[in-house]
């Protein structure tokens, strides 16, 4: 389950920012998960408390939001919402779409003390 390693990276980022921005406790973490990212939100929820145990985010609330997938057609250049990495262009039907948005996972917001 690669979600655990993603959460470990989130913990490391939080610790790094805590040192540089002088906070000692994280009470809420909002993660934005792209629809095309292949990250399972439920797996993140399941592992969050375990990975954050003993860290400055222990006991923090986890909020997950979803970013829609957007692709740009290689043939006609049209941008459109896509549900999977293999969706064809909605305008011309070309099967080759480059992902513009939705393949990322990012820390969207923190509430800290």
C-alpha cells in the first residue's frame, strides 16, 4: 500500500515546515487528491492516525478533497474533464490525452498551533 509511504512523506513535510515556520502542533491536515492520481482516499484515512502517531500531527483531523481530472488532447488541443487516464478527447475522439490536472496529491491546507 503506497499510501503509507505517501503519509510518511506528508509527516516529513509537516515536520520540516514546523521548524521553518515555528509551529508545534497540527490540528487539521487537508489533502487534495487528484482523481487520476491512483491514490485511494480510504487507504489514506485508514493509515493516517498510525503514521502520525508520535508526531506533531498526532490526533489531527484529516480532510480529503478531490481535484477533478483535466486532459488536453494531443490532436486538437481541446481541454476537457476526464474520469480516467484512458478517456478519449470529448471533441475529436483522439485516444491520446495529456493530463493537465488531477494526477497530483498535495497538502492543500493546515491548521496549526
